[in-house]
């Protein structure tokens, strides 16, 4: 599991670093969100996960915050916790579905960081490729939650997929993204 998270996090970090400076305010596939908003959301969820693990407070990045630096700190904190067997198995509270930290990260990485990585790439004109193992894991996690994820500020209505669509396209369409 740590390897999958590390690949997804590394890719997300590359997208942040390679974002053209004039594209941060471009609209993302998430209605009402810019590229900056997508990155701030993912960083905030990472900070929230660490806060759930250690009881600390957290905040979303502010407009003046250095996003590459904030991402590095947030993803490194997750990686460090995953490498610690006690922290990795720590049961998070009800807010997190009462699951072990490592399982929450698995779900967060695939259902949030992976998909929002695609959103960021689309918004900023970067490579929209996705890790095939992560796509398979995200599909396994999200398909059974179809009803639960169709709410405001989550995932939009499904987009029909062509019969011959690949796994990445089917997942993105399932999550309301036009590919």
C-alpha cells in the first residue's frame, strides 16, 4: 500500500511543480473550482488525515501559501505515518469511517489524490495519464459506493462510457468527468 500511495503522491507533486504559473486560476473539471482549488482541497484532506491520526488541528491552504511546499509537507507526513506500523494501523474515528489510517489513506489516495490529479492535469494542460493499478483500486473502492458519492461537493452524475472504453475512461466517466 505505501508504494501505491507514493506513486500517486509523486505524480500529484509533479503536476503541481509543472503547473504553468498562469494556469492556477484556470477552471478545473470540478464545477466552481480552479486548478488552485483542486490542489488546496487535496492538501487539506492530507492534513485532515494526519490530524485524525495524531489529534492535531489542521487548516486548508491559504491563498498566499506555497502549494509545492505545502504538498511536500503533507505527503511526507502521510508517508512517514504509513512507514510506522503502529500509526499505519491506528484506528481513526467516526469522521473517517472508523477505519485504520492505512486503509483511509488507500481510499483517499485513490478516490481523491488520483482523480484530482487528473482534474489538475486537465485544468493545466498536462499529461492526463493515471496509474493503472490505482485506477483498478479506485474502481474497486468507488463502484460499490455509487449512491453515497452522488452529492454536492463530491462526484457528479455519471457520464456514459463507450463500450470499448478503457478502465481509466470508465472510472473517470463514472465519476462525472468528460474524457
